[in-house]
């Protein structure tokens, strides 16, 4: 089992810290793209050499990236352009996968069917682009009930993988916010789950807090994770600006290793 750290927790001007975490803890990074932030774009351009060997994966650029947008419009074009740029960097840095969100905006119930139809079409298009760069595209359970942006409920998300060729990254925080039976999801999807986004919350807001700072029983998850998906990556995806030291993250990783 391999461990990664999402760069989401680092402010764009402090991304050099992510490299220190990676080297000192001997883990890889999941790059969370913020192309609209000059400091992020500068960091990526200036530190390509430093990032080679420590980049495990990329998230999609979910800010200003909406896959439910109608094809042919400006919003759809912007999403494709942002993802293609991200795939270029992912390929250059040897990333093992990139994360896909079906949607990144809230919606009313009457919009759901049309949004799923458009997102499905756009996923097919993005899969073709992913194939050009040789990057596996993992579908995440994005969205939470509180923000009216959970496009698939538990049953629908499980059923989705009978219809698509993509594998899964299971976000534990999102699943917890939405009241999902995480053990059941893991059992149902099995080795289609290639990675987990690990963080905690109060079961309502998607706070992206540390493992012990919430109501999700992470200890129970650890056993199920190892039992059913021993090769999946554990990606710590904490909130921007969260207060955690290299030593403290090392302790959280050690907690996973102790269970295994």
C-alpha cells in the first residue's frame, strides 16, 4: 500500500513545503491544480525537475472546470482546455492517474438527469484525451448533500461502474457527509477502487480535517481497506492551510501501517 499527500493543504505561495513533506516522509504527491493562481502556475513551471519522482497523481482542475456544461459552449471548452493542460503535466511528471469529478456545482433536482447525461458524454471525451497521454482516469464520488452537489447517491455510484470503464477513487469524507455505508461501497467495488481520499469531518460539512478530527471511524475503514483493496493508494487530502507538521503526518501514516 502506497501513501500520497494532496497539495490541496498548501497555499499556492507555500508549495515548496509539499516537496519537504514528500522527501522527509518518503511519499508521493497528488497535485491539486490551481492554474488560476499565479503562484501555483509559477511553482509548476519552475520546479518540474524537483517534482519528477515525487508526483504520484493529479487531481482534475475542479475550480473553473465543469463537466456538466453543454458541449460546444465556453464553459465546456474551458474545462477541456484546463484538463488537457493538466494531462500534459501529469504525463511529463509520470503520474499514475488523474481524478475526475462528474460535476463541481450545485443543482436542483429537476436538473439531475440532464447533468448526468452531459457529464457522461464529457467523460467519454475526456477518456479519449486521457488515452492520448496514457494516464488512467479515476472517477471520484464528488459532491455532498449539504451543498446540493451530490450527483450520484450510494446506489447510483456503485451502479455507475458497471457502465463505465474507469476505475474509482473513493473519497471517504464525501461518503461520510452523504451517509454512505463505506464498508458496503468498498465491498461492492472491490479492486475497481485504486485510491482513497482520506480525511474526516462531522458527518455534515466537507471539512477535510485530520483523521482524528471527526466522526468517521477511520480505524474500522483501515481494516476493510487492507482486506479488500490492499493495492489501493491512500491519499491524505486535507483542507487548505490545515495545521499539521511533517512529524504529525508521519504519525498518521504510521497508524495506517500499524493496522496493516
